[in-house]
C-alpha cells in the first residue's frame, strides 16, 4: 500500500530471535506494522505465530533483535514493558476472563488499577465497550454463565477498555463452536473499520480477505512470505505457502 | 447457554443399610459397653458430673450476687481468644510467605522456603519452648508488657483484657500467640503456594496484558482465585490450630487445657474433667468446620 507508508510505524521487529532452551522458535523475524494497518498471520501449528505476537507485549522475552512498539523499545526494563502493555490489547484463544469477577468487574479492573480512573468513569467506559460488543445486558453475570462467543466478545471489550492503540489476536475463534465464530469475527471487522491497528493470528481466510492489508505466512519460526491478500491468495511465491493454502482452503 | 450455569447433578447418597454397617455399629457399641463395664466394675468408679463440672463452668458470686464464669469457661475464652488471633496472624504470615514462595526474587524464595522447612522439621512443643525461653524472653522481656499494661489507664486496661486476657500473663500470651501463629503459618504458606501455582497460565497472561502491575496481578486476579481454591484445606489448618493451641498450657497460658489440668488435680475427677474439656474442644472445632462448609458453598454459588 503506497499511501500507508507515510503513516507512523506502530510495530517494528528487526532480526528477532527467540529460543525455548535449545529450540529456536523465532528466526530473524522482520516485521513492520503501520498505524491503522491490519496484518493477518497464518501458518501451520507450531510455526511460531503465537510466540511472535506474544513477544509484541512481552508475554515472551526475545533474546536477540529489536522490538519497538509505538516508539517504545521492549527491554528488560519493566517500565517500558508496562507502558507497552497499556497501549497493546491482547485477545487469547481461551478467552482468559477472570472467573471470580463479574463481566463488568472484568472490564473495570484495568481502568481502575492500571489507569487509576475513578470508579464512575471506569464503569462508563466498561458499559460503553460492552454496548459496542452488543452484550450490555450481561454486565452483572459471571463469565462462566456466558457462551463462548459472548465470553470472547467480553474479552475483546476488556482489552478495549484500556483504550489501546494496537490489538493483538491469537486465534480468537479457534476455541469456539462454529455457530459462534461469526459474532466474534463481526466484532473484529467493526474494530478494523474503526481504524484499529491489528495483528491477527487466524485461519479464518474469509476474514483475512475482507480486512487484511497484508498477509504474513510463517513456518518453522520464519516469516516465509508477506504480501497483500490479493497476491497472497492468487499468486503465492513459496512452495510452503502453496502447500499450506491448499490444505487450509480445502476444508 | 443455560446448561453451563446449571449445577452438577448431586451425588446420590447411599442410605442403604448393609451387613458391613451392622457389623461396624455392633463393634462400636460393644467397645463402648466394654469400656463402661471396665470403669464401673473394675475401677468401681462413681460418675459424678453433676456436682463438680457445672460449678467449674459458672459459679455464684455471693458478693456481687450474680453468676460469673468459672475456670472452664475462662479457659475456653482464652482458647477462643488465642485461636482467633492465631488464625488472623497465621493467615497474614502465611499469605505473605506463600507469595514469597513464588516470587521472582531469589532471596525471598530462599527465605520463605527456609522458614517452612525449619518449622516443618521441629516438633511443635520443642518449637514453642525454644521460642518461649530464648526468643521471647530476649525480645518480649525487655518490653515489660505486663508492667506497661498495668500502668495504663483503666479504660485501656479493660480493652487489653478483653482482647488479650489477664495482664499478668500478657508476655506469655504474646509469646504463645506468636509461636502458634508462626507454626501454623508454615503450613498455610504451603497451601497458599499450591493455590497460586494451581491458577492457569492464561490468567496471569491476561492480567499482565491489560497492564496490571505484578502486585495488582497478584492482589486482584491470582490470590482471590487461589484462596477460594484452598478454602477446604485452610479450614482444616484452622481446626488444627485450635487443637494445637492446647500446647500453650505448657508455658502457663491459662487456656482450656491448663484449666483441665488444674481442675483434675484439685478434684481428682479425671474422667469427668477431661471428657468435659474434650467436648468443649469438639464444639468449637466442629462449629468452625460447619461455618467453613457454609462459606465454601456460598463461594461456589458465586460463580461457575
Ligand atoms: N513455553 C514454551 N516452552 C517451550 N517450547 C515452547 C513454548 N511455547 C512454545 N514453544 C514451542 O515453540 C514453537 C512455536 O510455538 P507457537 O508459537 O505456540 O506456535 P503456533 O502459535 O504457530 O502454533 C512450538 O514448537 C512450541 O512447541
Ligand atoms: Mg498458537
């Protein structure tokens, strides 16, 4: 996208390497994501997709290379890490809602404790985002009383309550029953339409085609191919990408 | 989805009376009959609960013309008092040490681990004596708690007496309290550690990813869930604390056991005294168990 290169860099990975013991999970990863850009990451299981996006908010520590998020470099300095985490929301495959708190308290926790907002303001923000994911009537329930799709939408709302500049999604629909996938994807499409910078790990190729500005294909800890969706789906360059696409588009 | 919130079906209770039940009940009754027979015929023991025990619970104060508590009830109050303070203090120490056990800071991990291992490998009585004769005489002795309390205004004295008991044995009470709390807290430490470690990785990650500080992650996400999970063994530990508190009679704190020794010595009524004391311990321990059972149900009803 020629015009998007004018926009500021939100995520910048340069030569990132990461090991789990002897096993190298990420191999010299380079990636740039600009403001408002939507990147979809795909690749076979175990290829390092989760590891890569978890490095972006330092749930995993990278050993080599540079990661700069919205101008802040991720280092061992906890101040930087916390600053980045306030700007970056993350949605997990397993939702990871706090089961001992009501939906509303799940949403209010970070605004109250991390942003130190007064209670009524935190509640306002929470209700605002619950309405956006269209489940304000569930505010007083506990996560265990909701369906999977509702839980994942609450999880998205919980991240949005920190007013993040970037949202990371790690296979947000993989743990859902098929009939609930759409409601979560719809929420994500709306978010994309509002201009949120997003990195999404997913195998939902329909979603990728609608919202992605660029596709990233990973295998064995490397970024094998990065291209616009049009090029990626119609003319993949590498053999590995072709094989992967043929497998995933069949089912 | 309604089936998610539905409670699990209750486990069917077997009320059927089998041959095994009959044998067990017969054996228990037989044992009791044998003991009573031995006591009555071999020892030729005259049971006398009526004249002695009630007097030691409450007695008539002829000067003030009203009933006042006597030794057994006073002992019971001391036991309850030290148990409540003990649970409070042990919970605080156990919580802090339990969090230290999983800390990123090596020194804190070593400290808490050392503490737990030290306590777990010393008999409670020995720990109590070591603590009382060496540590508390050095630390609490110079503070002269008893003297200071006696010089305090009358109102303050009443409050102190209500909270901690007789001023004269205040140093003993505090030494006993701290020793008991330190002892039980080692076990609570391990419960807290296990509870924290049982929380799924995803909870930590979600809490961190919304920008909570390590303290807030622990305080608002991990500990509430961990404590809920360890409530049953925690209740057990509190009951153990009540029972272990009998040891403090050895350093002259006038608890229920101490009073039991006094009364059985002076009246020579061993059976009556100790059976009464046993019943009194049973009542407080069992009430606590019931209370915790209720609490647990309430917590469970809260979510999931
Ligand atoms: N905490 C960990 N410890 C050891 N190995 C890990 C850990 N997390 C991931 N891995 C390994 O790293 C590789 C990449 O994992 P991951 O990033 O989860 O892959 P993906 O998300 O693409 O399926 C896998 O081989 C996985 O086994
Ligand atoms: Mg993954």
